[in-house]
C-alpha cells in the first residue's frame, strides 16, 4: 500500500506547517545530456514530466518534487490575499470500482469511502475527490517562498506559478482585475511562467466553469497577457469539455488573445455521496472534483482532441496533459496522445517515485 505525501486527515494549513510526508531515499535518476532537453515556452527542460497545480503547497513541496525528477513543477494556485479555503475534509477516497468517467453527460453520484485508504487501492488505482477551494498564503509569504522554490531547482527544471482571481472583494476590486493582480504578484516574486487556473471545479458559483466560456477566456487572457508582457508566458488550466466544438472555440480564443499554452484537464465535477445518499462533504459542497485513476480516459480524450485542433488550426499552443497519470506508462501514453508535457498530481502524491520510473522507462525505450 502506498502512503500519500499529503496527510488527508489534516487541514491544508497543517500540511503546509508539517511539509510533505516523505522519508524514503531519493533515487539517482538516469542522466540525460543537455542536448537532449526539450524546449518548453522558451526554457530548456530536462524531461517531459511534471506536477500540476494542486499537490505542491509551497517551496518544500516543489523542492521535493524537483529532487524526485519532476522537471516542470507547479506552485499551488495563489491569490492576492490569504484564504483558508474549505474546511476539512478536503480529500476522500471513492468507491470507483475501476470505472472510467466520461468527460460529460454522466451525472451518476459516486460514493465516498472516507479518509482511510482502502486496502485494495494500489497506487495506480487510487480514486479520490478533493475540495479545497483554492486556499492561499498571504503575499508576504509568497514573495519570500516563490524565490525559495525557484532557487531549489536543478538545471533543466522549470517552476510554473498557478494563479486565480478572487470575486466579491470588500474593496470593490473586480474578479478580472484581482486575477491580473495575482498574476503580477507571481511575476514580482520571480515566476518565469504563469498558469491561470480557470478550471477548479469546486470553488464557488461562477468560478469553476470560466474556462468553458470562449468570450470570457479571451477577455481575461488578453488582460493577463497585456499585464505580464511578452517575457512571462501564460498557460491556461482548463477542464473537460462537452464536445470538440466547445474546446475548439476556447483554444482559438485563447491563442488569439496571446496565451502560449493550455493544460488540461482538472478534476471532473461530480456529486459525491455517503452510503446514506447524503453529500459526503456536507450540504454546502454537493459536488467536488474527481481525480486519480477514474479520469484518465477523459484526460486522454482531451489531449487527443486538443492536439488535433492545435495542429489543424496552427494555433501554436503548447499542450500539457493532466489527469489520471498514475504510473510511468500512463505518462508515455499521454505524450503519445499528443501532449508536449505530462503532469501527475494524484499519481505523484501516492507514488512519489513515478517520475523516477518514467525516466527509467524512457531510457529503456531509447536503447
């Protein structure tokens, strides 16, 4: 049985205070010469595997991931001001029974299995729901910690900082303006690449589906690109789409507005219930994001469709594949589906040596 590096029985704040739960030896990774590194958004990166926004709470977490061979690590989504997010529980296991969820159309509730890992749940089969509400540390912490995360990287590694906007600020600043301010905070802290998180499925009304509205995506992307300037590439994190036409509209709008890449997918939003049929996370959170093994097929479907659209329309967008990458072969599958870079969240959390096994697999396949 694999142990998660994040203590799902504790709060987000407790996990930041404690740091990641990992005390195993760090294996020596197979070395590649710098002439084999890839170009990603103008940066030379040693491999195509990384970690998306979510698991890496601060510099201790990004540093651990980098030491374990994840070469594109994403600093957990930040806001302009401190936010505690949702109260625990934030992560529950699911009784998924090996099921693969479709990207859209299936509204069947899934049953939670609590916070104790089921005995049969191998690392490659972990199915969870998570609901954090995108908590964030305050600006002074971030201004010190993001440079620390950057400084801990090795040659050939890249730090991406994920940002989001906060609606209903008491000072009257609007959502889009706050989003821009969060991006500028990340830039001021030294972020080389910024990812706009448009896709969190369980934050609050009006925030989670932003990514699916082509007009809103175009307007927000244009504002972010103008504020950041050409030196800081902008990625957009999106969720699953109901059909390829909707995806094409958003990708076209994003590219026209100046985005440099797109990452997808986030968790699939579903109703999560107890054995008694009640909302497992409480009445104020009837739905939450499903992550891990059950979303792999939906993620592959997204990547294949996005690759077709990007190539056919010559959009020039980098493509980051995320979702259900639970082992090294899954990472290879995502790249073969058309991703430029692959990222693992749940897989990395329950099986931190996934990147090491990916590097070994790539080395074996290149012989």
